[in-house]
């Protein structure tokens, strides 16, 4: 159990589903003590989301809730709000992703919590942020992807906007929430003061949209959907192989482009179109030439030739490919941990890698309320009789 860089930090996670809890996962991966408050009736809905195994056990929860402690607490009740305030008084970070204004209605806003804990950092994740005319709107990751510009550029040009196969808007928001948390912690070290980290899902998506805005405002260009091709980066596409597969080739820099066309037996084209501006104008022609060459070879032959000539390329990996890949194994990109209900359980490791404090997957997602009695007793001083009374009244 290698200590992570955030060992000793206490995080109180309130909220549910993915954007906020993904931030909590990242903090817990690197050693933070994450206490997650969940509604005692059903807990976080993500406990039931995702594909299920034959025994009905969901497979997403063990990952997103790893390294967290689960305490049941009905925040809609006065006693539940009192419990949350007591935990917050001991916390370094409160992480929440309720609709803006919800915590204030419960007497759990930043003003109230920071009065008892001036160094507290509150990380607030929402669809549209804490301010502005749309702050009140509900916003899931998919809405943030649409409003933030991602959906408009994803998919094939002759079809309506598509989506990624994962909840990328939520994950981006959770990642930016983690970045904001670490920045606020650094500021607190220098000043002793906490602050609010305001994370909007749509802004987290907008942040990765490259030059989308000046392309429109300064050049009048609306970036189109281009399928597997990267706009104005040539060649960067998926090319067919003789065995029915496909290889992504990204020979868009001048030197790799020359090497690609040399191994294809067309060195003169590699020289003629080495300036990238020339390739952009002839993207369809060049893609056709590369596809004709790749289609004459199997996937493994194409990958071997490209690797030998130092041309960036890769197979389109499935989960099975990842689990079988020796590079993944050598770096332990995927680890098998013991999940109490399922036994050996594969999941992605902790990223990024820190040389001295890599952190650890200490346990998988806990059962609902698994740590309620322990933490109410140890951290808040509740007696067994008091905890039983809270449970009978549905508070925990």
C-alpha cells in the first residue's frame, strides 16, 4: 500500500453520478481519504449503471468508487445536514455536484461551512457553473458535450452529430475539477485560505476545443465533422487492411510522411507533398493512395512495416487487445484487484504515474453505507445507540 502524494487529505464527497465522483476517484487514487455521503435509500445511482455480469453485479461502481468510504446520510433532513457539517469541519475539500443552490437550501453552502473551517476548499461541479443565466439548468455530461462544441464536430460528415462511446464530458469536468483542487490546495499552503472551485461541464469541454472559436470568428470557418480523419492534418486516418481490419496512421509531420511514402514505393510523392500545406489540398488523393497500399497487406504486416520505418501508427484496440498487449502488461496499465463480490477484477491503473508516490488501489467501490458506523463513531463521536436511532429514522 504505497502512500499517494495526497495522503493525509480528507475529502468529503457529496453528489452522485460521474462528474464530481470522477474527481473524487482521482483524488483517492493519489492517496486522499475520500468519504462519500450517499442517500440511505439507494445510494449513488451509478451503483446500478453500466453493463452487468451474469449475477447482476454492476461493473462500473467498483472503479469510480475505488478507495472511497461510503457513509449513508439523508441530506434533506436536519440531522443529515448536521452530520455533513461536522464532516466538513474536519475536511480539507468538499466535493459536490448538485444543482446550484441545493447546498445553500440545506444550510451547507460555502459561507456556512467555511465559517467553521476557513481553510476549506469547496469544489462545485455543475452543468453550467454557479453563475450566469443558465446556472439553474440541469446539465449532464451529454449536454455539456453539446453546448461545449464537441458533439458538433464528432461523427461522419453526412450524418447527424455523434457521441463518443464514453461519458467524456463528465470525465473532462472531473479532471478539471481535480486540477482546480490541486491549484487551490497550493494557494492554501501559501495563504491558509480556502476558496471555491467552480467547474462547469460545458466549459470543461470548451477548454479542449482547440482553435474552434478563432477559426469561426476570424476566418469564418465552421469546423466540419470529418469522421476518422483529423481536419487539416494529413495523413491522419484509419486505413483498411487485407484481413478486414484497419490501422490508424498518423504520418502528418513532414519526416514521417516522407518515410511512409518511401516504404510504399512512392518516394517522389513523399518529397513533392512534404510541405503540409500541399497535403491538406490533396487529402482525398493521399488517403486513397495509402488505403490502396494498406489494403494489400494484413494488419500485422502494415503495423510491422510502419514500425520498422518509424511511422506513427496503431491498431484500433478493443478491451481484449488491451488485456493481451505486452506493453500494457509491462507498464501495468491494467491491474487485477480483488473485488469482494466478483473475485479478480480488471481495471485501469492509477494515472498519471508519480515515481515516489504512485498511490494505490486500496479497495474497490464499497457497499452502501459500509463505513457509516465506523466513521460516525470514530470521527463524529456518535454512540452506538445514537447511530441506531439515526438509522431507525432513515437519516443514515
